[in-house]
C-alpha cells in the first residue's frame, strides 16, 4: 500500500538540502561557499516546501477519517518546540551582545535593534513574521521565516481537504499557479515569502497525487530510472548555479520533478542516497536548518573578539557581508568541514532532547484525545502516530 510507504531517499535529500542552506549562510573567501551553486542554495528552501507538501499529502490527503485537533497537535508539537527554543537562544545572544558592548566589542547592529527589536518578538511567538508587510521576516532566528509559512500552510491544507473529489486538487492547483504568477510578476498581493511557500507546497501535494495514481503502473527499468535521476540532478545543479530568467520558478518546478522521480527509489542514485548516513542527515534536517544560524552567529562573534585581541582580519566585511577568514584557502575550507561537523553534532542533541521529547508529549496528548486505553491495537495506533510525527 502506498500510504504505508516511507520515502527514505527523499528524507536523504532533505538532509542534503539542509546542509546546502548552511553553506549558503557561511561565507569564507576562496572556499567552496563561494561557488555559484552555494551562493544560490537559499533556493533549497523551496525544495523543503515541495517535499513538505508531498509528504503531508501522503500522510493526510487520503485518510478516510480526519481530526483537526489531532492534526493541529501533531503539526504544532513537530514545529514549535524547537522554534521557541531557538528564539530563546537568540534572545540570550542579544543579551550577550549587550554585555560585550560594555567592553568595547561592537557588532553590526546595537543589541535589540533592527531585526532583533523587542517588538519583533510578538510575531515570532505567533509565527506571523513572514505573513505581513509590517513585520520583519528575518527577525531573530532568520531561518524561521519558512517555519512561519509552513505552520499556517498546514492549517490551510487541512481545511482544503473538506473539498471532495477533484475539488481539493483544483484548489491546490489554483493556489499554486496564482502564487507562481505573483512571484513571476513581483505582485505584492501577498508577501514574497507566502508566495514562495504556497506555490511550492501545493505543487508538492499535486505531485504526490500524480505519484499515487501512476506508481504501480510505471514499469521503467533500473537503468532508465538511473539516467532520469542523473539528468534531473544535473538540471538542478545547472539552474541553481546559473543566472537565468525566472530562476526561482524554474528551480521550484525542477524540485517537483526531482521529488516525483526519486519517490520511486528505483535508480542507482536512489540506492546511493538510501543509506544510513543520508537517512541520519534527513532525521536531523529540521534541527540542522533551525540551529545553524545561531551557531554561525556565535562563530562570527568569537572571530570578532579574536580579531580585536590579535589584531588580525578574521571576520572582515566584504561588500557589506560578514565573512570568516583564516588567511588561507586551505584553512577556510577546513573551517567549512568543522562547521558542518559541529552543526550536525549540535543537531543530534536538539533532535533528541527537544524534537523527539516534545513529539512524544504530543503523541500522548493525541492518545488522550482519542480516549485510548491499554487495549488491543493501542500500541499499533501509537506507532502510526509516532511515524506521522517524523514526517
């Protein structure tokens, strides 16, 4: 049955894309981070949106019985605990900036000003920072702009499920096509963040519907699938690395194609990605994405302190962007490896003690809502609930 399938290869891609976003935010002169591919790797947030729409449709679009309360609890306990934790971390970092300023160590902006103004805490607490033109989408933990979009997209998705038959698919298509149109025309009817999220999320949902309908009828062999997988990845690398017209829209459509092709898991590249390492990165992907900005902030802060103490240019401003520079190409590339290792290690901690811990609490709440006692079938239902939380 398709509904019981877990897409391990797509999970692996999620982990890889999270690392690409880390490299997008990390800047070191003469290093891998300065390749055109990584200078545009912010586009992989669109991949997250496409994949999220695909997986949520897989988990909920064809369920015979839906409960908004259970859906709301599952999605809330999946996203919010780590978001709130990282928001607290950034508040502590701002307090650290305030303390450092008393010793003559200054950063780009004064503490609790601009994007970290105290007023921006309210939309961050409500996850509304990306939905209005009156709030700063990149405030505090700037990567959480996409979580702001994702959380309420889930709710929109759920209520669209009340459309029966093809009605829901038409609604997904219309939302997606209008949002792509807004991106193409730079229309400000909604924020660009809303347009990016909704266009890709509901495209991903439609991709799942198409996959579900033709999955068992596709008889292509392993060799053909391997060639198609390779061509899709080459196309993505080329588009992301190039400066082409309507780049974000083209990339988003290629991400839809990528999710569709690799959902079959039949080619050589799929076999390569479907292993323990990529699966591990996929498991940690949400934590990797959410914590890396705070780690990079702390690293740059440390470099700024050393810069003043040692009188070396360790954190130079280049074209208005803060870089890290060890003074050598080899050293800068070693910093990349070190950063990725530390981010993954810290992500393992936050995944285990924040993500999993709160998902278990959410599962218990769902069990209470259902009125389940210890009776035949309870453990099986709990296992299914836990599996949904991991999506």
